C-alpha cells in the first residue's frame, strides 16, 4: 500500500476521513517509480490529503464544501519532491483507524488494506480476524 491511498480511503462504517495510519513494516523501493500526473489545483499528486507529510490540501467547511488551500500554503508543506519520496515507500503491514471511532480498525497485510468490519469478516470467513 502506498501513502497515496490515504488520500482516497474513508471509514466504511461512518465515512470519516482521513483515516489514521499506524505503520508496522514498510520498505523503500530503490527503483525509480513513474509518478502519475499531478493535480492541477494542488500541484502535487494527492488531491485532498498528503499522508506522507500529514497535510490536508483542502479546507472543508461546515456544509461539506471543499476549497483547495492556497498554492503557497501547499508549497510550504508539500512538494513534488515529497511525492517522489512518498512513492518509493511501500507499507507492508499496519493498521488504519477511523478518526471518529478508533474501534473502527482495519489491518494492512501484505501491503493490502483489509477494509472489512468484524461482522463482514465473520460472514465471509466464518470467524473473526486474527
């Protein structure tokens, strides 16, 4: 899993975003990784939230409307050089936590976030997660 995914993931139970990330194991990839196109508004890869630098790229008002932060504010906190470094990191194992209810937890195993609730895991596998 890449930090980049944190820009997109929300809690499947209550839709809270961004999730909190606890990394147990990560690996640096030595080969150069081709980056996707940057977002024209944020001028970095991520659209809403840079987990690598722990920086929210948008402001969300009380009615849920999103406004991209000013370019200078973003450039002070996140750069394309940060994006290059971020994409070299592979998160092997860890946990994702809902920011509203830390009982909503999701494991990352073998670089894959398991975004299923305990009930869903029980229905699918007939047991709770280990």
